[in-house]
C-alpha cells in the first residue's frame, strides 16, 4: 500500500511539473509573435484550461502535502500578467462624471452583415430589425460596427443612412472594403460629435480582409480624441469544421481530418493577426490625441494581438466588467474576442456585455469620460 501511495504521489508530482511547464510557456504567448514560433499561440487559446489544471494542483497539494503546493503557487505568481486579463471583478459602476455632458456611451458590435446565412430573406429582415432595435436602445454617442453591410440598391437596406438618422449620429466613416453592384461591407464608425479627420489603414498588403479606420473626433471646444475600429483576421470555420469540432467534443469521432483542417486555419489566422496587430499598434503610437479603440480581434486576451494592440491602454471590461466576459456566442465559453480600449486619460465608468444572440457576437458598451487634465486638441 505504501508503495502504491509513493508511486501515485510521484506520478501526480510529475504531472504537476509538466502542467507548470506548459503554463509558463503559455505565459510567454504575449511576447512571442507567431512568426517566430506559431505553435505557442495555441497555448494562448487553451490558457484558461491550463490555468484551471495548475490551480487544481495547488489546492490539492495545499490540502494533502503543503510543501508541494509552492510549485504551482510560484508558477501562478510568475504568470500573473496573463491571469490578470482573464477575469474582471467589478460588478458595479464607478460614479458618473461630475458633469453628465462629459460622459459618453461607446458601443462596439460585430453585426455579421445583419444576417444569418441559414435564414430566409424574410427571417433576415426580422433579424436586422431586432439588431437595429438593440443598438437604438443603447443610445450610443460613439458606435463601431464590424462586418457591416449597406446597399445603395432600392430594394435593399441603406444601413449607413438609417443608423445616422435613427440614432442621431450624423458623422461617420466607412472602410467600404468589399463592393459589388452597389453593395458594400467593411467596418464603420458613427459619432454624435464632429469628425475633423479620417483615415483608412490597410492592415495587410494584397489582402481582401477588412481594413482599420480611424477618425479624430472633437467634443466641446477643446477635447479631441482619435477613435479606431478594427476587425482582425477571422479563422473562417465552416459549418463542416464546426460539425467536426462537435463530433470531437461528443467523442463520436477522432476528428483527425477535421482537426488538421482547423489547425491549418488557426495557424494562418495567428500569423495574419500578428502583422495586423503590429500595424494597428504603430498607428496608435502615432496618434497626437488620446485613443479609444473598438474591435473584434478574433483573439483572446492571452494572445500576442491583444497585448500588442492594448499596450498601455485600459481594457474597459477589466476596469468595470465582471467574470470572464465571453463575447463570441459559439464554440467555447472562454472566447472574449471583442474589446473597448481607452487611453489612461479616460475614466471608464461602466461596462456592459449585452447577452443577446442576434449575431454570433455579443455587443459591448462602455461609459467613458475624458479627464479634464487629459490632452486635448
């Protein structure tokens, strides 16, 4: 019996060491671009689950053999930077700005072209109405939409004009990346406040993906900030890919072929997002004004893209959100891939994730104000 206990202890300790090593390598994901070693990026996706294993070992040894718990404890301390972006513990809101006129509502939403591609035209018309009603109900002062669709055809929807009119957001800038027979898609930003300068940023050369756009926005007489909206490279999992994942989850299939295809798509997306993130970070660094950035990164907080773009900015969810903050409604409960960032000169008063499954993403909303000692235009 003693021999079995000793063997079991050694096996558990070995597994603990392996888990800690994998965990520490996963903590390097923000610092090692996929170009240098792309397989490490998969550990960023798996980070929440690796963390659970290491934390479980810590608790187990704390109860049964305290001295061994220090192995996991030291790893958790070393990995705190990666852990700290996973969870938020701010269920309440901060006090509102002293002057309510200083506070503004910022909303970001991947609307998936206002469509579900499994729906009929009639169902999609109803879906669009529901999405528009949801957006209108938030009364945004700043609205950033990804996978936005609009049309100039008389029998289709001019969503640009509709949102400007219905939400009283007269100022806007649209990337218009994909154009076919008067139908257009891309990323778009709307503003209640005047725009004095705009630019479109091609994130990858010779790419058909959506660009980033930014606008310099003036509030009041002096306050100027630069608003970015971005949509980074998607993995583009097909229905077949998702079905293969489901079979693997249900253990109905080894899923070798499905996993090989999915891994290939993930690798390609990791590599593209690295270069896109570098481009966005470069544009942010050149801004003469404080920055607000809204976007769908298609990547988790434990990723190179997240840390590269965020830099020294505040993550509105971490400041005023609660829990894990999942923003993608499919695949896994840990996928927080939509973000609102703001320069330190902004005060973030609240953050809200609206859990309505109308797109494959949940909309996110933050209340912000620019501190009076912030740099203005």
